[in-house]
C-alpha cells in the first residue's frame, strides 16, 4: 500500500496549490492564511477551521507581543501583518 504524503500549507491563499498537490496524491493537514477573502474561500472548501476576524486579530495581537517583534517600528509591524 502506498502511503500518502502530507503537507502544511502556509500563506495558502485560496488553496490552488494545495488542490493541485492533493490531486497529485498529497493530503493537506493544515492550511494557514490571514487574508479574510482567501480564508472564506478555504473555509467554503473545508480547508480552514472556522476562524473569524476577531480571532485573527487576537492572533496578530498576541504575535506582536513576541520578542522578535518588539524591536520593529509600529509601521513595520503594520506592514508585516497587512490585511
């Protein structure tokens, strides 16, 4: 029996690359995306858990508390998480 390969999709967009890889025999375990419209597409295609905008903002705010972001200016932080 052939074992399927798995993938984690970061910056998934609408999931087009994932779809192609799945057709080639891969299984997507996690798809990650911050852009609201792309998230909705992934959600409609059952590729993303049901995160809403508030949960995404909470994630971003907690991420900004991480040590690696402390040294960035407010403008650079905003650009990093531009949505």
